[in-house]
């Protein structure tokens, strides 16, 4: 590789119908290229690629993940291709086998094949993406970065469900937790902003995006989190219910004439902010509707914030001491309104908002949105792609 070509890692996030693709400089975090392919697998698959603020849309020749990745690589310049040092894959589930990112080899692939039942919608798509990238870029090291890995440090007290023990021993039914890459990143970044070593801090990190979760992090290690066997447990999300009494399913199945799979599909796709508001899964739309007088939209925001505050308090209790609260994700980073409502419920923990700093999202105050006498509360933009790029370089060096 010539010295004037900046190194970059190809970061791939292959979902069931989309491929996110980014060339990330692992040193600076700069995106040389980023692209999103939507409706992968269908004839109207479309790719949008951005480079230096310019956007272009194109249609790949084929619709498989393989064809889409090939199409995206073809769109790179000679020098972008020359700078590639590895491929990092976001992988939804690593079961109990992966407590850290891993170089992908046949053994890793066969472990992942065995975990498909735990994430039947996402893991097959992740595996398709890995196999396609291996075929198209056979000379580059490939690394898997797992959403679950960071939470493997939870103790049985946090990860076991109070159900018959053989559900755990024979069927791996336990809490795994997700968004681990994001919680890990913002924990480390918040420690930097607080000028304290990560090993001396107990903090609650709150990722609020389309999916939402909170984590309790002690000395840099996750000790509890709100998501469970799947990303359905815990907080209210865009379309997911979060926690409900499981007996609701038994009660409703005969009344609605729906089987379990159909009801769980409703909990995943038609619940959360969308279900409560009846308007949208997108918080911005819901806030606008609430301001225009929709009581259902207002209630959706109230339930969402009530549950976030409750979860932060529960996570703080598991830590025994609270040194910081950190907000991240699209909602956590951008919605002063949600943060304001959540913080209003946390005075009991010594958490107090600085309204002006909150309104400016902590910009100009090293992320801090709390008052001087408060446990520090920070807004920290997450960057999962940068973590994936850095892990890839580290493991393939
Ligand atoms: P994903 O989890 O898919 O990565 P994001 O982290 O981008 O999603 O979060 C999406 C959510 O963030 C949506 O509910 C969106 O409305 C919300 N959001 C983004 N920007 C703002 C904003 N300025 N104000 C309020 N909510 C916002």
C-alpha cells in the first residue's frame, strides 16, 4: 500500500433487507464512503452512496447481498480500494461463545450457524454478508463484532431468568443484552470527557434509537442491561413493546385468534411508540403530533420517558454508586425534550438537569447537561462503525 493512501476498514452491517456499507479510517473515524442498500433481495433494490457530501443512487445488477457488495466495491475508486486493510462485520448475536470481537474463520462461522435459532431474522443475513465479503475480498482479514459481546461480563444474577433451570441448560434461555458496541464506546468516551479512568467509574449508559436499551457499567464492564434473550425486552422502543407481562399473550391469543408467532410479531413491529401513538415509530413525528394536540402522542412520550427513568434507577441500584449517566442514540443525542422528562424523574439519584446545557445537547460543555451539584449527565454521540473499524485493525494487524 502506498503511503499517501489513507487506510480504511470496510464496515458492513447486513440486515434482512438492507446492507450498510462504510469505508472508515480507523485512526480518525472519517468516513471516506458510506452507502445504504435498501430492499436487498427484491427487484427494486436500490443503493445510495455518499462521498464527500455528494450522493449518488444506483441499481445493482443482482439483488443478493453478494451482488450488492460487489456493486458497492465496483463503485470505489482505485485508491479507496488500495487503502482497504480489513473488513469488519456487525453481528447481532455471539451467544456465550464470544465475549469480544473475533477474526472470522471456519470455526467461527460454524459456531454462528449454530446460533441462528437465537436470532433467526438477523443472523442469517449477517452470515450471508460475511460469506459474500469473503468471496469478493478473499485477501482481507474479516472480523466479527458482536452486539452481545460486551454484556458477557454480566453475572448469573443479572442474566438468568427465574424459569425452570433446564430452559437455560438445554435451550440457552438467558439474558444476553444487545447494543453492546454502542454501550462500550460511549462508556469509554464518557470516561475521557470526565477525565477519569474507565476502571474507576460506575455509570449508566442509555442508548435510545429505534431500538432502546440501558446498561449498568462498572469499571468498564457491563454488569446489567435491559435487553434480554432478544432485543424485545426492556425499554419502550420505536415499534417494540419492551417489557410486558408474558401472560398478556396467553390472554389475547384466543381473543384475537392469533398464534404466538403472530402476537410476538405485533410486539416487535406494531408496538412501542408506534403502537401507543397510532401515528409513527419516529419520535420527531410523535413530538410534532403531541404539540399539535394529539393525546395519544403525548401519552406515548410519557410512557417512553417513564420507563427510561425507571430503568436508569434500576441500573443505578445494581451499581451501588452512580458516577455518571450517559445518553446516546438518535433520541438520546438529539431530543432535549426526552432527556428533560427523564431527568425530571431522577432527582432521587442526585441527578439534576442544567436546562440550557440540555437544550444545546451538551455542546460547549464537554457533553455535560447536568447542573454543578448533580451526578454528571452527558450526551455522547455513539460511533459503532468506528469501534468495528478499530477492532478489525487490532485483530488483523
Ligand atoms: P437506529 O436505532 O435505527 O440507528 P437512530 O439511533 O438514528 O436509529 O434513532 C432514530 C430515532 O431518533 C427516531 O425515533 C428519530 O425520531 C429520533 N431522532 C433523531 N433526531 C431527532 C431529533 N432531532 N429530535 C428528536 N428525535 C430525533
